[in-house]
């Protein structure tokens, strides 16, 4: 078999894999759109569920989802960014740094159901926070932390060395260089990592069902309980209460996650154009 035939076979296998991936995603999106588009309306988005069959809308679940995700993002962003700055700029490369990176990678691979049980034991029970937005946000922050931290570290490392040298040549200190030169240059990729982590948090079910609860209400305070969109979808689908509303919720949830991913891609492409 000559090299040309081998190349065509390999190229065909790659195309088949790519088309299979796109086909599965397209089929899933088409299925959700066909079954959920009929349920969408302004009343469905902006009103609360009513009655035993949960008729009406899903506005409290949208508020709870945005609330807990935003709170988790506020908690995890400064911790992850400062940890990444330390690892990339200040830490002496060795066994300790390797252990920290290994711990972050291991934390990223922990199943969400385990993280939910951990949040239930620590935040809900041990700390006495109960089923609340803050309990859900703290549990979600453990899932988001490794994503944001590793993305931020790689973004900082990708900043060219000569930018730092120029700052040092002008008399800036290490912290001034990091704060005013390195972080602004790496900010598009850092923001991308935060957005991707937020998109994952929006789609989590196991973590929030054990820490936020399932109460249908519009949360106002961090100690208020709530029901996220994923939990609402799970309850509607598993109990067969209102399948049209379940499909409508799924469609809105997919649209939100897709929006997060498209926003991340837009930031990456914009950064590439700005960098030439």
C-alpha cells in the first residue's frame, strides 16, 4: 500500500469521525428543537409554574440558574486567577507545583454526583447553610475552579517573554508587570476560560439538586433555596408531569449553553485578529 492510498484512508477516517460528531450534535439539537419549540412563549419564559402539572412558565428556575451560576463565578474567579498567577509567575517549578497541578486536574475529573454529595455534607449539613443559593454556588465553584485556574495559567504562560522584559526595562516591579502588562494581555483567554466554566456550571444537575433543593420560588437572598433549570427538567421528565414543558426547558437550556460557547469562540477569534 503506497503513501497516497494510506493518506486517503486516514483522511477518510478523520472526515467520518468529524461528520459523525457533527451529525450526533445536529440530531440532538433538531430533536430538542422539534419537541420544544411549541412550548416556547413569553408566558412560558416569564411566568411561574402553576398547578400539579407545572403548567405556566419557568421564570423562577431561570432566575435560580443565573443566580447560582453568577454567584459561583464571583467566588471562583479571584481564587482561580490568583492561584494561576502564583503557579505561572512566582512558584519555583518543582514537586509542589506539580502536586498542585495534579490536584487541579484530579478535581476536574471528579464526577458531579460526588461533588454534590460533598456539598451536601459540608455546606448544607456541617456548615448549616441549608439548601440555598450559597450552598449551590460553593459546590459549583469546586467544579469551575480547575477549569478557570488551568486556562488562566496557560493564558499567562502564552504571553511573550519580551513583553515582560520591556516592562522590567522601564523599571516596573514584578507585581506591576503582572497586574498591568501580563494579565491584560492574557485577559481574552482568561475570560474564555471563565465563560466555558460557567457554561458547564449551567448544565449541572447533580451538584445543585443536593445543595439548592427543589423548591419552586424566585430566590432573592443567598440563603434562599431554589430550583435550577436542569433540576426542573429532570423532575418534569422523570415523573412525566409535563413533557412539553420539559422539552421547552431543555431547548432554553441548550440555547444558553450554546450561547456561552459561541461567546467564548467569539472572544478567541477577536483576540487572534487583534494579535495579527
